[in-house]
C-alpha cells in the first residue's frame, strides 16, 4: 500500500477540528511560498503590527498634513471609514466608500468557513458618519466604478476590504492607471490565497512598479503595501 493509502487511514482517525488545523497549516505554507515567489522576504518586513489600526496610523503619520484621497472598497457598517475620518485631518481630504450594502455578491470560501452570498448586508443602508468629506457610492463596484471620476489628489490610499477575488479584481481593473509610486494599498484579508492575494498577484504581474511590503499582522491577514518606483 502506498503513501496516499496511509494518509487515508490517518484521516480515518481525525476529527473536523484536526482537519481545519491541517488545512490552515497548508494554507500558511502556501502563502509563505507565494510571497517568496513574488520576491518578498518576510524577515525584511518593516513593521509587524497587532491590528489594522497600527497600519492605518502608519499611513496617517507619513501623510502628515497633506490632503488624501481615501477609497474604501467594502464599507459594511463603516468601522474603518470612521477610523480614517478621524485620522485624516486635512479639510480637503476625501473619503469615498464603495459598497452594495447588500452584502457579498457571491459565496466567499474562507479557509475555516463559508460566508454566503449576501453576508454583510445592511439591507441597503449606508452608515451615518458625521464628516462632510465622507461620501458613499452605493451599488456593485462594476457599476459604480464605471461612472466614478477619480478626483485629482496628492496622495492615494486604497483600502481593499471586499474579501472576494472578483470584487478586488474589478477595483484593480478600474484603478490600475492611478496606482502610481506613493500609493498605499491596504488589504484586510490578504492571506486568502484565491481572493485578495490572487487579485494582487495578477495586478502586480502587469504593473511596471514595485510594491514594498510596509507592514503586516503576523498571519499576513492585514497587510499594507506601498507602490514604489
Ligand atoms: C468585510 S465587509 C467590509 C468591512 C469594512 N471595511 C469594515 O472595516 O468594517 C465587505 C463588504 O464588501 C462589500 N462588497 C463585496 N464585493 C462587492 C462588490 N462587488 N460590489 C459592492 N460591494 C461589495 C459587501 O457588501 C460588504 O459590505
């Protein structure tokens, strides 16, 4: 009997929790491999953080008092938008959030769970945020981005938080010409190999620029890149 038969026999002894743990191990090995393939060395990452706010703070420190165009893809109840509204001090900064507010357009297969189509729905309601610089564009990215005119800006910050490959790819397809040296790209669920990571890898392979890995949580879930010349 061969190695595969032995694995099957071992599988007979496992429970669901053990299977999840094993899938997780393989996933992180693959993410590490893919990062290396893209030329990143994790031991050279500038900043390891505990949560996404530290990455947002890092960007805000570097941006200083310059006006920023902050675009968020996937707003849900506006937790991140609210945080950025406090961080960005310049009165001419613009915070534009894109969301269907009807939840995910398709099932999202994360490693340990499946988030069903419609998950994150707020029944069409955009969050109320007391900041006149915040504007929401309600609808599917494909439609809202087709009509969206990217305003002139000094600094561009992109927050990718739509979880899905198709949604993230749609943003890259539309915004690629604006992703220039200096642009910050934040991913909220980066280590899902077939989703945000896949869309980023594909975009990166067509971009003439390099993308510095500026900071991350230890699992590469919350990740900040910056486009560099
Ligand atoms: C994880 S939630 C966003 C969380 C939010 N950024 C926060 O900090 O709390 C993902 C959101 O992406 C939205 N979304 C995903 N794909 C979309 C698409 N193609 N068009 C419009 N909205 C989309 C969903 O409606 C959902 O509200």
